[in-house]
C-alpha cells in the first residue's frame, strides 16, 4: 500500500467518524484522538488537522443545539 492510499484511507475514516459523531454514535473526544493519531504519523497535515477539528466543533455544536428541542 502506498502512502497516498494510506492518506486516502485515513481521510475516509475521519469523514466516517465525523458522520458517526453527527449521528451521536461516537464522541468528539474519540474522533479527535483518531485525527491526532493520524497527525502524528503524517497521514494528516497540520492544516487538515485544524480543518477537521473545526468541522468536529461545528458538528458537535449542531448536534447539541438540535438536542435542546
């Protein structure tokens, strides 16, 4: 498996985990831990890491605001 394939797999995994977060099937902490692990092994760049963290925050805030009703 090439590094590019591994990066694609990491991105797919992150997107799936964020979708699970939106559905309430996982926690933001778990998703951040996965992204952090990928960052440490250079499968995610610093910029991508920040983008994913922002996305996690948005999804988490939306999920929380919807559950208030």
